[in-house]
C-alpha cells in the first residue's frame, strides 16, 4: 500500500512540474530579404503574461497548502511574516482552523501574497 501511495505521489509531482523556463526569455526574429539578413530584437517583450504567472503562483500555493500545510509551506512561499508562520507551526495551523481559512483564501485568490 505504501508503495502505491509513493508511486502515485511521484506521478502527481512529475505531472505538475513546469516544463518551461521560469525566467523571461528574449526572442530574436531573423528576417531574410533578398540576400540581406535583418535582425529584429525584441528585448522589451517578455513571454510570460502576469495572469499566467499569477495562475502558476496560485497553483504552487495550493499544492504547498495541501501537502505541506502543517509546516506553513504555503505561507513561507507567499511571503507571510516570519512570526506568524512560526505561530502557525506551533499551534498546528490554529488547530486546523487557520489552515482551512488559508486554503479558502488561496483558492479564491484573496490571500495577501498572491
């Protein structure tokens, strides 16, 4: 049974990993015109939209909340104050109440770090 759970967890973790660069990539377009090669540089353009970054950040926060919520991993990731994170750990997530409230806030997008 443990092996099945471990393999399932490994499969889920592999399925949700990012397969793209986590940093802005600059594109360079090369245009060939009758023997001349012109290079168009688009340094100002980034390939990641703010909405996509926010959705990725929310997904990571949800996974951290679900799997490592007792250790306040989602709070550390979203930049909550250190004192509150330590209090969260010591009180076991406010006896589970803070943990549930954090989950609702992350799912609805109302958590301060999103």
